[in-house]
C-alpha cells in the first residue's frame, strides 16, 4: 500500500494529495511521489479549488460532501483529506491501484 492512503482502525480513510489547480479538467493524474495527484479545473482563489476538491472526491466515491473533510493544506498544493464511509478498494481505484 502506498503512503498516500491510510485506513484508521475506525474505518476513516486519510488521503495525502498533491493538487494542481487551474487545470483544463478535473481528474486524478496518478501518483506523485507519496501523494495522489489531482488536477482541478477550479482556480486557487477564495477557496474555490478546495471546494472543488471536496466535491470531486465526494462525487467520485458516491458520498455526500459532508463525508469528505480537508484536514490540512488549505493554502498549499499538498493536502490531507479524510473520507468517512468509503470502501478502501473504491478509494484506491482513484489512483488506478486497486
């Protein structure tokens, strides 16, 4: 298992992400070192990229936005996100490793 993906004993999944805001389209771009790279079409202005990130992860995993929490990296390209209620294999599939 890669460093970008961790499962806590209570089932919460923590993702380490490398974000590229202002991309042509929102998509997962595979692994970037020890993080999953996600390209976001939203600009890094007024929290729009963070909101787009939460929405993208929630929509991709079929979860409500409230199940995805940005834990750290609000103003950084490197972010840590916590996901509640997801299945590990679905989350790994984001990067094409599951």
